[in-house]
C-alpha cells in the first residue's frame, strides 16, 4: 500500500554537512524553476497546469497516467522534460501483439570463448523516462509487466532480478476517443499511478502559435539544467518538507469521503460512486502537496496544495456507477463536491 520508496543505495553526493547540502539543493531548484519554464517554452506552448503536475509527480517519485486526444504533443512534452533533467528517454508503443519480454528484455544465447551462454538483453524499460504510449491497447499480461516495474523498480528474467536505473518515471497515455478493441486498466493497476493528468485542446491563440512554429524553421531545443542525481536529491528533499498533522488528516478525509457506504460518506457519493479511493490516494495527496510547496518556494504545506491536486489524484480512483452515467454526472463534478464537503482544519 505504500508509494514508491527511493532505494537506500541511490547515488548521492556526500557532504560533511547534510543541512548545508539540502539548502544548496533547495536553492538550485528554486533558482532553476523559471529556467525550467523558459526551456520548456522553447518546445511546448501552454499546458502550464499539465507541466506543473508532471513536475510534481517527478519530484515526488510517482508515475503519471495522461489522458488526451491524439496530436496534443504528449510525446514532445515528456521528451522535453527528460532533456531538461538530462534523463534517458524511452518510448514504448503499446500494441495488441506486444509481449512482456518486448518491454523488460529477454535472455539470448550468445557464443563466447568458453562456449555458449545466456546473456540478458535489456528492453526499453531500462531508461529514466519511459513513455508508455496507449497502454490500454495491449493485453493485461503485458500491462502487468510494466506495472510491476513501476512498483518494484526492477524486472525479473530467468529468475534473476535486474534493478532499474534511478530515477525512474513512467508516463502512460490513454486515448479517450477510441476505446474499441482496448484493454482498460483494472482499478488495482490504475491505483499505482500517482496522478491522472488530463491534457485538453489548446486555446486558439496557443494553437495558432503551435501551427506557426511547426510550419517554420526548427527553433532552439530545451537544454539540460539538472542531472539524474539532482532529481534524486529533489525527491529526498520533498519528503523532508514539514506538514501539519491536521493537513495530513484533511488529505485522508478527502480520500475517505470518496468511498460509498461508509459512516461519513456524503449522500451524493452513495448515490453515484461505485468504488472510492484507497490509502494510496492520501499518501500521494501529501507527497504531491509537499512537492508543490517546494517548487513554489515554500517550506511548508497548506490547504491550497492539497486541494489543487485533488483532481489528478482522485480522477482515476473514483469509479462512478450507472446511475451517475444516467444522470449525466462526470467524475470532475463528484470530485468538486467531495472537496466542498470536507471542511479544512483551519
């Protein structure tokens, strides 16, 4: 039930004064925030909320599910973020005939001076930034291979465990337009994703700018500002951000309010919700709120941080029933009512 935890042997620079090191890392992140936005603006137009949520997930050590129509630059966005943090990028196009070994890798028989021996050939999952494109187009067996790697940060081949490189971040996309012949992720697998980020169409002015850029000479590409070691520093620093116990309880209450047929369940939840959020929701709300506070230059969490992330954290964990569909109720409306129904501590 716990969110992904950084391995104890993650490579970090040694400093005689850990507090001074943390302060230096914090100053680097805050100084680089505007530079991150400037570098992303070289390739991406708009989508500020989506970018913020992806950065929060990266700093919190979670994974993202992104939902959006084709042609909204999802791949370009992920590649640009990977370039800025100097992380190796890998894209996997999920298809109905994709096998688990096509993702994790396989053992092959090779000739050597001492004869034949089995050698493990790494698959595309061995990267820092993995884009799982249209994950719902491949059968559950192949989906499970990716999701195991997300949770355990390792793959097993021939009885041998192979650790994935850190940091490790998976962004899986789903096409909401065409659902025929797909394999929707089960609820337990959806719960492994920290956020479900919705990428919508751009406003007209931004779309005009995209068309202008993409039909002219190629412009400058985003430049690297950080390293994978910096990301590991940031992720550890996020967990050190203090949060009042009242706000932790508030995050837990938001998750609990989404569960039907509980003593404190709101009536609209009992009426429209078939299944609510589990404990991971509260964990990711708190981790995400800490990361959001950090990138905004604060060393403490407030209620706005938690409320701002209620949508992406609950969106894929609240499953509506047929009555909600008949009444024309969307999950966004239910989440809004849940946030309104839970009173903040102060």
